[in-house]
C-alpha cells in the first residue's frame, strides 16, 4: 500500500516503497517454512519498474 493520499496506481506501491514496515516483518518470515515471497500490484503503471523495485527491496532485506 502506498502512503495515505497517494492517488497514482490506485494507491498501490512497489514492495518497500509503501507503508509496510518490511524490516519488522523479516524475523517473522524467517520463523516460517515459507520458501517463496510473492509481491502483488493490482494496477502498476509500469510493471517492470514495480518488479525491479520489489525485487531490489526483497534482496536488500536478505530474503
């Protein structure tokens, strides 16, 4: 989710660009048996940018 008041892309943002505190979630991810992380955006203006930004952020979190 994008910051409050964002109207572009229907209020969505790339992983790491929005309001979710991913750094706080990382320890919880590591406690699960999950092997994959899926990012989603319902209406990206540029899906390549969304994918690139999301992947970069997930890699930076060492996930």
